């Protein structure tokens, strides 16, 4: 039985969710840089492999106990498949076929699938009309903010689009499955390290057989820097936050981060690159804010 969670998030959890959206929002930028130089599976392996090394170094420095039971490692390998190997591979391959903006919109279907999956499988995250409506409104806001013109690519490469949707479904199951780690007594950093380590072990033989990485040209400094940033910030640090939020706020609330990722990406472009904010960005953000308030529920209860 999974431990109960708080469906209404505290300001601290909202802050962690916003931070996670920034870390994951930047991953689309880093993947966009490396995808032209390396094959998809090699990128995914480098991402989880470097992240695993980073996390185990932190665990060793902090002297945190490692998981030892076969039950724990079986769960970590299952989580690695659902949360890393399957979705990362589908997203990276999908981004080689369709624009990143369209991929972000399909990625924003994750809360929809999670609401349904969690509602069916978790007793304390039952499917409600507010959650379903909020998820639909958030998806509309994401599509509007990224730009309706992006949707013109719908149907252009159906297989790649189905791949991104498949990654969202996998993330939904992963969020539900990951609830068990708090019950097993594993701290977030240990769960994160075990998950990416399991993913690395699973991916190594596939990468060697399919991509032949040792025969590839040596990547440039920019590619290495992007891979390290993708691993350390968008994976290692992000997954510590991921499992912390999951243990406190549950699967449905955790996947709201996919609505916040496009906002973070646009605001980063505004702050770092000096890009201009369009009216559609403000409207999209307002719609997403409305969706989050519907799912959170506190404001509407007062009204």
C-alpha cells in the first residue's frame, strides 16, 4: 500500500516544481544541440550515465546508505525503464523528426495520462472532473503559448508524434510506480541514483549493438558541455527534486511540471537571450495558471 500524499501543494512544493520545470525546460535546448552530432540512444546513455556518476559521488560524500535488497533494485530497474529508457529514447528520436515546439506540446499530454492512470491505480489520487478539466485546460494553454502555427505540423510525421505521446504515457505509469519508493524507505537522492544507474546498465548493450559509439567522430567541446549540463542539471539534480515532489505531492501534481516547462523555456529566453515576449505567451501563461488553479482547487473552493 502506498503512503498517503497531500493533494493540495504547499508553497515549498510549488517552488520545487517551478525549479524542476526550469531544469527540464533547458533539456530540450541541450538535446537540440547534441542531436545533430550523436545518435539518439548514445545521447540517452550519456545523459543517464553521467548523471549516475554525479549522484553516486554526492551519495558517497554525504555517506548516504545504498539500496541493497533485490526487491529495491528490481523496482529501480523497472522505474529506469518507465522513466528513462523508454521516454528518453522516444523523445530524442522524435525530436530528430519533428520540431521541438511540437514535441513540447505532445509532452504536455503527460498530466492527462497521469490523471487517468493514477485515478485507476491509486486510492488517494482518484480521478475527478476538476483534475481532468484542469489537465485539458493546461494542454490548451501550452499549445496556445508555444504557437498555434506549430500545430500545422500535426500528421506530418505520425510515427514521431506517436513516439512523443508514447513517452508521455510511459511517464504517467512511472509517476504512479514511483510512489512505492517512499514506502520502501529510500531517500530521493538514492532513488534517483539507482534509477539512472539501472537505465545505464539497460542501455549499454543496445547502444553498442545499434549506434557503435566508438566508431563515431569525436564530439566537439560544445557537445561535451551540453551533454554534461544535460546530465548534471537536467537529470541528476532534476531527479532528486522529482522523487522529493513525488513522495510529498503525488503523481498527478508532479506531472503538472510539463505545463510549466514551456513557460520556463520562454522566460529563460527572455532573461538570458533577450527574446521578446509575445501576446500569445502572456495569454498562454494565463491559461496554464488557470489550469493549475483548477487542479489545486483551493481558490475555487473559496469562490
